[in-house]
């Protein structure tokens, strides 16, 4: 029997303080591969078939921060655990919201917000087992040589039938030798679990433990408890910053491996960081010490790096980003950047654009086939196609109050050290001499030189002597 989203809801427990993290930040918001760890588990749950509007996050310590971060990811539900009275109490806080859904959940998937390695496939395995066997509780279990810190799974001999979960501090010496442990991922029958919660007894520590529920199902309620073995790596939790780094490393390598198996060359996985939400086309090469952050989309046959950082960048095919930074911007095909250049947020580089070393663009659109040479800056600028931006050229776009726009037409030639004081427009095929300071609009086809720049005058009968990029005589007024 398949499962459908309308009879299923998920609860993510994210109310813990994470005392061992020694941090003012709630544990669920500590980053794994550049994103709060809870985002990874929320995505895994969504991709296993539970939509955000049926996923409830239980918040507690610094709950407003967690709620705010999660709310930006989708229409999630929330419940607040004002007092930290254990995992059973945390689930109880979700009851009213989930029972009042237009279509109340018949089955509840429960996981922890500090398990970012849980995969959609593992959750689907758990859900499939639950819907096929129809037990009161389906429980993930795993094996470890040293399961210290986890509750152990107690089975009946010789049948192997589930009996109970016993927390570590209550284990006998013999039970401590059991290698099967409870990682804390469950699917409960909704109609059964809510009344069952009221039967939980306080532990000696003053907390109500979820782990008592499967025991009720097996011993007192005559129901079955389905055990589903999962990979111990999938359920590694995070309690301190050492484990944060260890889990981050596993997660990072999983992402890299997926790209490599899909046809991407990653020259040095040890120094490469790729976010979980990045897409990369076939035969692209990622060079050492490259960081792809946020949501990046990279086409085929690109070469990114070494020493490049891309954040929320869209890169067309056959591009090269060499030792440079691209943030919240898009590149069409066959764009070449670097080394030591930066594309700042809000920029768009059309096909075949070339940016040399130490070049920068910000909130600008650079036209097809344009070349921007070294030590140059284009801010709040639109250029037409095939523009030449000479070395040292800058747009003076900020007047102390406003950022002003520069518009550069097609096939414009800007000589070295040109300053364009915005707002200003240059018509198609206009030219500037080296060192020109352009303060007024330039008509199409006109050459301007000097400080301030003026149209180049020619004596009658004199051949045209338009300055080239390296002209040095354009600095004086005509």
C-alpha cells in the first residue's frame, strides 16, 4: 500500500539548547555545508513525500530565531515547547496543531533537527515499511560497535520480537553489550500516539521520553512494532562542534560524490566545498580550493577555479572563472573571468564577455563580446555589445547620496584610465582618449579626450587620428 501526503505529517524536534555546542545560537541553526543543519532535514522530509505545510517544527530555546529561519524556507507549521520536559513532551506540543488540520494526519513521521545526514531514501524506506505492515510504531534501528549515548533495542529471545527501548543510564551491565541502538526516527499511528503520550511517566531526570512509546505498543497495546535497519551514518547526530565538523565532512563528500558520478571532474575533493543545492553540468572541471555556495547552477564544459567562490551564481556552458568571485549574478555561455576579478550581486554578463584580472562589475549588464581589462570597475552600468573597457577605466557611479547609471552603446572604445562620471551616456561607436574624464553625454561616433572630456577637434584636411587604448596624448585639453 503506498502512502500519500494527505494522511501523513512530520514533526521535527528542534527545541534543544545544545548545551555542549557552547553557543548562543540554537543548535538547529548551526551550519552544515553553509546552511543551518535543520534545512537539510527539512528538505529530506519534503523529498520523502511530506509537504512543508504538513511538517511541524517544535521550537524551544531561542525559538524565534529558529522559527524565523525555517519560515523563510516554506509554509511550515510550528509548536512551542516552552519548558524543556523531554522528547515525549515535545511531541505532545504538536498535538493540537496536527489534530486541527483540515485533513488530520493518520500517521506521524518524527525526526530530530540535528540529523542533517538523514536522506529522503532512508525516510522513504521507513515510510514504505510502515504503510505495508500497518504497525502502531515503525522504528529505525542501527548497529554500532560502540553505541554509547544511545538507548538500546531490547528484543525477546528467541523470536527477536521488539520488547523495549532502554535509555543508557538505565541499562544493566549485560544490556550495555547490546550493539543495536535507537537513532530516534519513528513513524507513529496518529490515533494511537496522541492518547499514548498521556501515559508517559516522568523519568528520574524529570523528563518524558518518547522512547517509552514503542514499549507500550509492543507490551500493553497488542500492536506490532516494525523495526527498519538504517545505515548508521545516516542518523549521526550532532552534540558538539567536533561532531558538527565530522558530520559536515561526511555531508560534503556525499555531495561531491554525487557530482563526480554524474560526470563532473573534481580535481581535489579535500579542498572543494559545494552546497547541497548546486547543479553542475557534464564535463565541467572544478579546480582545487573552490567554494560553490547557496544555489548555484553551472553549465557543461566549464572550468571553475582554482581559488574561486561562487554564491547563488548561474553560469552558462563553456565558461571559465579563474581565481575569482561571482555573487548573485548570471553569466551566459563562453564568458571568461579572472584571475582576481569580482562579479558583484545583480550583474549579468552576456555571451563571450571577457573580464581580465582585477576587474569588477556591480549591478551591471555587460553586452555580448565586450572586453573589460585589468584594474577597471563598472557599477550600475549597461553596455551594448563589443565594448572595449580599457585598463584603469572606472564608472564614478556614487555621488555621496545616490548610485547613478552609466549607459554605454555598442562598439564603444574606452581608452585607458577613462573616468565616466555618472549619470552619463555614450552613443554607439563613441571613443574616449586615455585619461579622459567624461562628465557629459557623448554622441554616437564621437571621440572625446581630456579633462573634462570634449570632442576631438580636427584641422581642415587633417586625417582622422583617433586615440588608441594606449594613447598618452589624450590627457590634455584640445
